[in-house]
């Protein structure tokens, strides 16, 4: 069944949270502490949460933190309140999707913020057909493989980076001093780098680009001249042709195409992908490397 949803969405989300029995997936770029607390309270009200899995997909970026759209403390709240909660930092995530088990998926425009649930005009659909719900979950979990799961201590570090950046930004806005502008620019560059490190995690460039290639080829065969731009579009900050970027000793930035070519040959050597002279394609659907 498909149900059309209009604002306010609070009651729909309350029903969705009440329906969760085994696991829930949240995918949205903007999440506030107040709504994270509400979600945690609703899920823990079911009783024991030792069996309950929560998967949160979001995009940790400086502009989201500075605008107040994303509270990193909200992400910490999930993992500190629910023992089986995980947070994945996922570039270019713009979807707003909420899935309860295989019974209900809400797909629409609302972020997990008070404005999104109560005051903005939002629109979307609720789906209860199990096959569709499972397909939505699979699509998001496949995409999440190119992201990085953030450990609790990493979230604590990022929260500190976010607080420091916001404090510097407030001081910068109150002052016209050139020295403060320079200091804030330095803090912003440092924060951007830390958020990029959180996107890469402990993965090598080869591992990250291999995941990106597998994800893109799972949609269908691609020529190299099609594959490379799509990887750059998928990972724009790591594939920025204008910067020298080294993260954990791994080269990204201007060297990204070299990394992608190495990943292509690595996957080909391990019989994960093949090249027929024109296009690259997956040899099998499973991920075994």
C-alpha cells in the first residue's frame, strides 16, 4: 500500500517508531539533538533494546555544522543510548528515508529536525509493501558501503571539532578584524580536513575506490570515460582536481584518477570486475574482497 503524506509529519514518524521491532534505518543529512532524543526515547520505550539495531546514514560537513542543520551531538546520542546503533558518514547524501523493519518505509522531503517534522511544508509517501521496503533498505545499504562508519570516539572528536568551529565562526561574525578572518579560515580548513578524514576512516584509497567502483557497476556496465566522472561525482571532496590531498598517508585530490585506475586493476585481478574492451562490468554480485 502507498499512502501520501503531507505536513505535519510528527504523527507519521511517531507511528513509524512505534512499529519498529528489530531494526530501523534513518537516512538524512540534517539531524538535531532534540529529534535524536525523541527517537531514542521512542525506541527505548519498547523495553529491552539489546536486540534492536539502528543504522543512521548522514553527511558530516562543515557547512551543515555551521548552519546548525546537523548536530554531531545528535549522532553521539544515538550510539551512546542504543547499544546496537551505528552512524555512517556518507558523501552526497540528500535522501530523507526512514525504514522500520521490512514493514514500513517513509520516503520524502523531511529531515530529522523540528522544522522538518512540525512546521515546514513537507511531502512524501509511506510504503508498506515488504518487497518495496526491502528494496529501499538494500539500495541505501549498498550506497552506505562507500561511506565510513564512525566509531564512538571519532564522533566525540568530531563533536569537539564542530563546537570549536562554531565558536570561531561566532567570533568571526562579530568582528571585522582581518586577523580573525584569517584565523577562522584556518579553522575551517582544519575542520574540513577532519571531516574528510572521518569520511575515509581507516580505509586505503584502493579500498575506498574499489567500493565506489563496485557500487557504480552494480547499476550496469560502464566505459572508463563514464566511470571516472561518476566516481568524482560520488566522492567530490576526495576527487578534487585542484588540491593536493593526503589522508592517513593515502593520496586523493589531484591523484584520484591514479587511485581509481589502481582499484580497477586490483578488482580485475581478483575477478571482481572485467573489461570487454569497451566497458567494465561486475563478474558476480557478491562482495568477496
